[in-house]
C-alpha cells in the first residue's frame, strides 16, 4: 500500500479540522475535547490530539491527512508526524492577532518538512476583519526565509473545491521543486 | 483631449487628462495601462469600460476593483475598452459599489489581451520566474495553469522553453505570462550565459516522495 502523509498545521481556530473534513473520503476521525484555552481561540472545542482523514487514490494507494494539535504544548506530536509526511498545508486564520507571526513560526518549526517535501499556506477567515493581504504574507515570508517556494492562497476551509486546489498545488509544487534545474539555474546540491 | 478634472462626488477620485483615454484595441491598451501604472507605482486608479458593459474601477493601491460585475460573464473579446486614469489618495474613501479581489480582473485581462500573443514588454527569450502564486482558490484556472505556475515558481525559464515544455497548451502560455505580469508576480532575471540545455523532468527524489501522485490525484478528482 502506497501512502502519502500530508499534515495540516497551524494555530488553533485556523480551520484544520474543517479542511480535513472537506477533503476526506471517509468521515474524519476527530479527537476533540473541551477547550481550555479560550483566550487563544474563541471556539467551543479544540483539537487536543489528532484529526485524521484519507483520500483513496486507488486500491493500493491513499493520501492520509493528519491535523496536528495547534497548541505548542503538543510539539512532541508534531515531530512524530513530521517524520512521515511529504508536505504540509499550513492554515492561518487571518483574524488571528498575529497571523504573519504564526505563519513564520510554523514554517520555521516545520522547515525540515519543507526542505524534504513542500508546503502551502492557506489563509482562512480573510473575509472577516482587516487582516494582512496575501502580498504582506509573501513579503514577510521572503524577508524571513528568502528563496522559499511556497504558494499562499486565501481559502474557505469548508470548501472542498478550494481545499482540493490547495492540496493539488502542494503535490504539484513538491514534484516541480524536485525536477531537474533548468539551464538558467545552478544544480541543486 | 481636454482636461477632465472633476470631483468624484466625495472627492475620492479625480479624472485627469490621459493619453490612454478612449482607446479602441480591446484589452491590449487596458493591459498596457495597468502595466505602466504598476511600474511607476503612482497613486492612480484606472477605469476600464469594455464596450457597453459595466465599468471596472481598478485601484492598484488597495488591490481591489469596484464594479457591480462579478466577472462571471467576463467579456474576453470586446471590440473596445475605454481606459481612463485617475488620481487616488490613500486618504480617499473607497468608491461606491462592491469591492472585489483585483487579482480576478487582472488575471482575466492578462489572458485576454494581445490576441493570445506575448505582451510587448515581455520577451520570449528572457529568463523569468514567479515570486508568488496567483490566488487559485479565487481565479478561474485549469490544471495547465497550476502546472505552469509550479514550474515557474521553482525554475527560471524562458517563454520559448515553456512552450516546449507544455506543447499541448502552448497557445495558452503567452496569455498566462501576461496575466502573471499584470499581477506583479513575474520577475525578469538578468540573462545568464547559456549552458547546455537540460530536460526538465521529475527527479528521483520526487518519485520517491510522491511517486507521480499529482497525475493520479488529478484523475481521481476528475480535474
């Protein structure tokens, strides 16, 4: 059985659970409990262990979707999941008090995963409030981590079509990054 | 043409004389106007009016356009697009009418301009790369646009090379490049001494990590 693990990372309230539900062929496995961190996210419940969903490509191939717990106290789980993953979709809610800081935090933490595979940033809740623009996310990323090739999209995590585009772009970007450099580029080491 | 200085009602915009006023070349001059205003980073807006359709007020500073037209029926081949430039102050109130994501309009204008050819400010032999991806969750696209974007975001490439890389969609390459340029995400890199041409194909690492998952996922979802 060929398996491809994709992580859904990001802070609490960014829409990781909804994003997995949008993509999964099966009813997502959700392990939620009462939220004890209401200051960080105004949400009745929050993920404290895992969300899990899957996409069946064929009889012998699946894409496994894992949503990580958003709180930093669950970092030990991030490391475990990162080892098996080919890439991540980083969800950041644009109405977060510091959405760009959150993006950079998760990009830095999962940098090894980016180097080995790829990443997409999905900005949720950009239709509410006045958060940063996509250009500001790109500028901040270019300043903090020059040279990264990371697509940044605005998404409604509840939309299967939009989440398919995000996942599709992630896979395509991973495969394209690994292609042989063109004649205008230095060969990768 | 005489000056047309006038108040925009609340003073948000003032029409100024412009050599680009009232041109007759479909989306070509609209694309030129957008490109030139973007290049000088002037506080200017542009009004585009295709044929007898509802006008689009383009605000490059706010990255929005204002129109009652939501682009579901975008006129890809208008006979005439009226183009007017306006002065915009950051302190001005937004124009009346629904504010929409400017990327959607620029993407459509770029792909519809120059009759499928390359914009005159782009070169078929110059090396380019993308500094960002279009917001594909909002703009209409095909799998070709995703593949082209992924390639250009990761590899410095000329338009001529792209045409060779995507033979089935070669006719769509110039329009997409025009659109990338209008979006302001296409970077022109200094020409490098040409080395031996190398084919671009998936490397072993990619095969190991995803095993060509993209094409199977595309089939699975019927893209």
